[in-house]
C-alpha cells in the first residue's frame, strides 16, 4: 500500500463505503457474528479495489475514479462500485464528514496528474 496521505485516504474511503454497504444490504437479521465481517462478494470487491488503487498510474495525483479517463476496473466490478458509491457516497458527509468532504474536493480536480518517471515531476495527462 502507498504511504502517501492521499492514497491512504482513498484506501480508507473505499473500505468504509464497502463495509457500510455490505452491513446494510447483505447481513441477515439472524447474523450475530462479527459486525465487521464482509460477505464473500464484498470482500472480493474490496480486495479488487485495493489492487486497482495500488496499480493506479496517477497515485497521489489522481482525481476520483469516477472522473478518471482511464478505467482500471472490469465492467462488472465497475458496476458494483458505482452502485456502492451511489448508495453510500451521499451519506459519507454524515457518517464520515472529513473523508466525505476530502473525497468531494478530490473530485473537483478535472484531470489527473501523472508523474514523469524520468524526472519525478508531475504533468497533466
């Protein structure tokens, strides 16, 4: 996992959203087990999302994934993430206001910044 604060925030945001979605949509009333346990589908989606973030060519210069022109997700996984973002995203401002606001601010960036591998400088793609 990246050590840059921007990327740690992205990991935290996606994990919180997937966990909340799973808790609200996949847990059965008779489930008295661990509240943080994810169902198999959500666990696979979280693992997939973390791998995609790790492989993002823009890293700390990225915009939100929904505004990025490079779509790293497979169509099926992208559909699942979009559903989670649509349902849980608006409530992030109430449940996790700092992450929600930072995510909104990150989404204002129109184009991602990509690092120039040779010089380490950033440039607009």
